[in-house]
C-alpha cells in the first residue's frame, strides 16, 4: 500500500512538472492552482534546488499577488540564500496581507540574527508574544529563548521557559530545557517553586518530579532530591536519568550501597557508560570491597581504555590490599597514557618504597615535587624515604629545599632535628627540636613517628615535656 502511495505521488509530481514546464515555455497547459505551486516550490526546496524554487515562487506570485503564504515562502528562500535585506522587504509585504502569520516573525528573527541585529530580533519577538496566544505564543517563546541563548542572556532564557510552562505545564521540551538552565543559572529555588506548582496540577508528571529533584540537588538538599527522584521512578520505572541522579544523591550522602543499587539500575536501562561503572567502583572502594571496586573500574576501562585515571584507581585498590607489583603495573599503564600527572608519580613512589626500590621512589617523588613544589606532602614523603634509607646528607639537603618552597613549615624543623641526631650533631638537633616545639608543638607526633627511638634521648624527653607542661599551664 505504501509503495502504491509513493508511486501515485511521483506520478502526480511528474505531471505537475510537465504542466509547469509547459507554462514556462508558453505552451498549452492546464491552470496551475496556488496549492500546486506550493507543491512545486516544496519539491525544488527539498531537492536543494533553491534557484528553481525561487523561480517557481516568482511565477506563483504573478498568478496570486495577494497570497501572503507565497510571499513568506519567497522570503524563506531569500533568507536561506543569504539575501537578508531583500527577504525582510518581502516579509513586510507579506505582513500587510496577513499580519497573523507566525512564520513572518520567525523568518524576520532569522534575518535579524544573521545580520547581527540582536535588539531588533528580541524586540520583534517580545512584541509578537503579546499579540499571539496558544501554540503560536509558545513557539515564539522558544524562538525568543534561542535568541537570548545566542547572545548569552541566560537568565532570560530561563524566564522564557518559565512562561512556556505557565502556558503549558506539560510541555516536555520546556521541562527538559528548564532543568538544564536552572542548574546553569543557579536558579534552583525558582525551579522548585515552578515545579511544585506543576506537580500540584499534574501530580503524575515524572519530568516535573525529576526537575524538582535536580533543583533540590543543586541546593545540596539531597534527602529531598531523593524523595523527588523516587516519585519520578514510581511514575516511570524505566526513567534512567532519575536513577542516575538518585545514585549521585546517595553517593553525596555516603549511602554507598543505595548508590550502587541505583547506578546498577542505570546499567540495566541504558547503554553501559564508563562514568557509571567508575561511580560504582568508587562506592565499592569506600565500602572497602576492593575486588568489586576493581571489577567495575575494569569494566570502565573496557569502555575507555585511554582514560589514565581509571588505571590509577585500579592501582589504588591493589595498594589498599598491598599488592604492590600489580599496583605498579597499573600505574605504569596510567603513565603510558599521561606521564605528566603528579599523583601517578606519587603513588608509584609509595609502591617502590614498599618494594624496597628506594632510588626509584626518590625519582618519582622528585617528579611529583617538580610539578607541585609547594605541596608539603611530596617533600614530607621524599625526606622520610631518604631518612628511612639512611641517606641522611641527602635528606638534610631536601629539608632545606622543602623549607625554601613551603614557607618554612614547622614540620621540616622537626625533620631537620631528627636528621641532625643521625648525623651525630646532637646540640644542633636539640636546638632545632626546641624551635619546632615552640612553633608547632602538636606536630611532635610526626617527629616521634619518624623515629620512635629518639625518645630514648633524655634531653629530647625533657624538651618535649617542658613545652607540653607550658601548654597545659596556659590552658588553665
């Protein structure tokens, strides 16, 4: 049946083209109706033959000089061929014949925007919105929203969408768009009011419930956002985006098991995505289930084998379980993709310490420090590494570098004291310890953790005790 219909349409169009060609050649022809001219113009337009479409519309206007729709079609073709001023002039003629044709305003807007007449475009649409109502008004509001978007007046984009929803609370396009713009403009409180009103009138609108949830989530009101998403899911149990956002809200509340359940539902309902597997892996990591975390990170890797971050996270699970060689292997995979990431060097150095590969650890701590010279963590681990390996001279040199780069953090005074003890410079070591206790007595724990045997020095105990007692007296 469908083939017969298409065949009939082709035959009718061939006959119409034959009559039109006879008309152009001045031969005998049947009178061509306006509707037939419209079909011819559409035919040429659809086949990207705009010159023939323009020729046909000019012939049509000669035959039907009071047809507004033909003038509108001519303007459409002129604007499509970048003859904007001529198109606008034709639209003025069309408006005289029929000022209620919405296409006149849409095409004028297109021409104004192409000519960068932003204010004219907005003024035209703002006036038209007052004149039109119903579906036409909604279409013009969408046009106006696009104009505001083009010129980055994003607050007004949101306002247009709000007006559309006041006219048509069930308009899906507006509901989808306002969700994005509420988040982008930060107008979450406005979004809550809009969607609560819609829900009062349309309690089974899953999009309204979803948008309410995203607005609450934007305000970090995660419990309320969860309630809204659950309503959306109750209405549409296959609403994958609601499950996705629900999973994120649970994750923010550290409800990792609930997050896993919601995110696994996303995988059931939609195409597998690396970001979902990664999020599930993160949840299992937080639950100390490193094998399951690793399983999901690997699933993410299968979907995107060029994302270095995923190999880094797999390495992290091995480090938690003290499988240092497996961790190193995955960190090397990460670094093959992105060698400039400082955290990869830092983690690799920690693995090499555990594997007693001190020189390799020092190399990678150095890479980390070069990238982040003011980061205390890097200097601290490098100095500890050198100290534990009994490279005291090198440790002392790095302490001076650390103090220079970190504004003389008191921790490194403690470390200097510990190193000086090992170098047999006890008097200088005690002076450094006293200075450190004076500046930051709470950090003495890290001095002791570096080498507990330092407490066997009676002078060390005396200095620590003196400052601790002094602090107690001050508190009293």
